[in-house]
C-alpha cells in the first residue's frame, strides 16, 4: 500500500493529468501493486515430540457394589408398593365377596404351631376379621365369645424390621383401621416379635409376645366363606 500511495501522489502532483485519467491510472497501479506483493504461505511446522508428561491422578473408580445396593433397595420399594396394591385389591374383594368363620386352635402352641394348626383346618391366623370395615360386620363380638383368658395369637409380626408390624402377606398393620388398639406400653419390643390379642373390660387390645411362647396361647383362626 505504501508503493501505491507514492504512485498516487506522483500522478496527481507531477503529471497533472485530468481526473478521469488519474482515477484509471490509480486503480490500475493500486491493483497491480496489491497483487504483486507476495503473500506469506501458512504452513504447519511440527518439531520433535516433547518429553512425556507426568501421569495424572487416578479418578474415582465406579463403585458397582454401591450401585447394586441402590438398585436392590429400589426394587424392594417397588415390591412393597406392588404388595400393598395387591393386598388392597384382596381386601376389596373380601369386603364384597367373602365373610369368615372364626375358631380357636385345638390346643395351645407357639406362634408358628398355632398358624400351622389354622392352615391344617383350612384357614389361617386371624387377619381380615380384625378390620373395622370387614363384612358382614364387626367381628368383635364373635372374637370376644371365643376368648376365655390369656392371649390369642393373631397374624402380625415385626420379625423382619423391629417396630414395623405387618401381616404375614407383607401388608402393613395399623391399629387405626382395626377393631382394637395396642395395650398401654405395647408393643414393648425386645425379643417379642409376634402379635396377640386379649380382652379387658370388654375391650380388645393388642400385645406383643415372644414367638416361642406356648404356656397358654391358643391361636384364633379365620376361614374364608364365599358369599
């Protein structure tokens, strides 16, 4: 561009050419000057490879065991939800389609022995008949008529998780929707993981006992009777 500027000044101030000629000459000279200037060629020049750098710190390894534990816990929660749904559907079916016959086991026994006796008689330890909304009606009077003294085994335990009382099918037990309530100070926990009932002043109460106890405990069984 410097050479072009010098040429322009020379043409204007020395030759005193007319304007049109000046413009043509300037354009021609500037174009020629710009294209005649050699342009640098861009090249990538690689030198020798430098020395290898220090090895970086090892990142945190992926803990597959931890992920498996989380997946198992998620699966357990899903199974709990599915169990709860199934149990509610069963409860609704029972509510409209079934009633129950109640009876005592033929002899005393541990929790497991009492349950096996109920199964042998075609039923199981009492569960559905404890519900407030059980049909054909409240079973309190019938249960009371079978009770004499001591405790009667029913189908609830907290053997899986201490303090989490459930029926044997996995459904959560809550004294908010049954015909009785926990006795004062119960459940007491410790080694007592199986549920029982007793009556006091005409009211039904729940109590936890050692599952191996068999001093005077009968089981109270219920047998489904289709309507």
